C-alpha cells in the first residue's frame, strides 16, 4: 500500500475530523511525504514507521500534532522544518533513522515548546544511550566471565603444581 492511498485510512471521515493517522509500513515514493495536506487541522498523532521516508520537505502545517512516530526510516537531516510546521510537537521518535550527530537535532531546540523548557522526548537519543548502557553491561559480563576463567585456570595450575 502506498501513502497516496490515504483515503483508505480516512474511511468516511473528512480530513478536518481526523485526529490520528497510521501509515506504518506504507512505502512512500521518492522518500517524501505524500497525501498529507493542510486540511488535517485536528491531527494529533501520526505514525509513519518504516515507510522509507528520507525528507520532511513536503510536510504540511500540522499545528495540533503532538506525537509523531518516525522510526525506522532513512531520515538524516532536514528537521528544521518541524519547528515551523509542527509547533506543538511533544513526542518525536527518530529511532532507526540515519541521524549520525547531535547537530542534526539542534534545529529542534528552536521550537516554541523547547523555549518554554518543556521536555520533548527524542527517542532516538534515548535509544542510543540505552544501547551504550547495554553494550557496557555486556562488556562487564564478558570481563567477569574472563576473570572467572582465569581464576579457574590459576586454581587448576596450582593443583597441578602441588601434585608434581
């Protein structure tokens, strides 16, 4: 299913009445947002996980959008559009995208809600911290296992030395 088939998701509702839209796993053409228009004035939740989205350039104004799932796409930049088009965004999941450094996300700091010192949950960075912690835990476990093996080997060596 392509994102152009937005009418399937809408059903019998008018775009002005829709508060939630889910396009998970619907492939978009050319990596751009399609089918969303400024007529979605009441949209509060949007999920576009795994749609091969690479650009937010075609994003319409979604003033009431609060939560946006953008995980597992190929976005690497262009997030500055969000400050203008989605001023009330409080949750943004960017995990699994091609964002490599913090400077890409700095554009979000200009958003009105960030200036008011409300916290915006950026799942991408949170997930990265979790991964680092897990990696550290695994490393510690490996070190413990190696230490146990060394200690066991030393014990066996001592036994062998005392028997000879």
